C-alpha cells in the first residue's frame, strides 16, 4: 500500500467521503505549491458507484367505472278518484323520492311503501302525529284539505308506494318527483 492509499484509508476511517478527501487534497496541494513545498502524492480516483439497471414496472390497466346516470321523473295527478288501493310507484332500481305532495279532502287514507323489502304502513293520522318529529314528513290540515308531504327518501334496489283509501276519495292533487340511477 503506497502513501496516498494509506492517507485515503485514514480519512475514510474518520468518516470522510472520498469526494471530501479529493477536494481537501486539491486545496492542500495548491497551498503547498504556493509555499514552495513538494506536492502531495496523487490520490487514487474515487470509485463511481454503478447506476442500477433500469427496472421495468408494469402498471395495471385502469378500467374506468361509469357513474350511474340520474334521471328525474314526475307524476302530477289532479282529481284522482281512488277506491281501495292505488299503486303510485313500483321501481327496481336505485333512487330517491325527492318529494311527494298529496292534497286530499279526507284524512281517511293510508300509505303503504316498501324500501328494499322493508314494509311501512301508516294512516294519515299516524303521519300527522309523527310529522312534528320527522323532518322528511309533513302531514297537516290546511283549510278544508289534508296535506301530506314526504321528501328525501332513498333506496338501493327497490321501492314501491301505494295509497289505500278507506272510503272513496277524490284526491285533489298528487305530485311526485323522484330520481333513479341507472348504470
């Protein structure tokens, strides 16, 4: 081992990187030359680490998923006479009942609806009672009419809605807005 390799190993053992040592040797060599002293022995060239070979990465193909397309539909009925059961909606697709408004001269009716197989049956009087506590339902008497309003009821797979008139009733107005989502 010659003198320059010994110096290199000494500095490396003290934590210096090879490029630090080469830079210091250049600076010290210049100062020795200005002072008229003999130059340092040449240091061996630092080893340049080899770059790793290119790594081929396969990116899986991304298949876009189409978002379901919303479609809003309306039912607007006036002076509808109902005796017994009247089916208003029967859907087998994801959706939302945006709003349903019923104006009736009688409170002697019920609604029956099913959300994803779960059945609900309520008389107008029951809806009137719970509407003060439930934000999505309003049932009240206004002048000579009974008003029922339902909104923001969503389902994943199936929804059906029926009126049941306990006596013959001519509903003054039935208005329904609903949105379905089809792939």
